[in-house]
């Protein structure tokens, strides 16, 4: 998994006014998880939103492989990674 900090939304605002594509599940009074799939489907990522502060972060659950780039340390190469010896 990896994370990506996203542009925030105004504090105390409705996340659905800024994201009309994803569905959302409120998991706490100050936290909504936005997702693009139903609970019987796999998803590639979720967006965690702190509704008090407006901060947003995407959590990638499925790592996309980039050809020739090590998924562990992002070193470019071919065959095995010269840094961590993982298969590229």
C-alpha cells in the first residue's frame, strides 16, 4: 500500500460537494471514507477525509506496477533491483 496527500476541502464542509463520483461511509464523527466500489467488490483506493479539518489522503490498496521500476524502493532498472534485489 501507499498513500498520497490530496488537496484539502474547507473545514466542516460536506465532502460530497467536492467529490460527486465516490460513495462515502462515515466511520466516526470526524472521519469519512470515500470509495468507488460496493462492499462485495474490490477497490483500488480509498480516500480518508478528516471532516473537522478538511484534510484528505488517498490510500492505494492495489499497487500498480510500473515497468522497469522496483515496487519496493522505486529504483529503475531491469531484472533484479540493484538496490534491494527484488524482481522488477
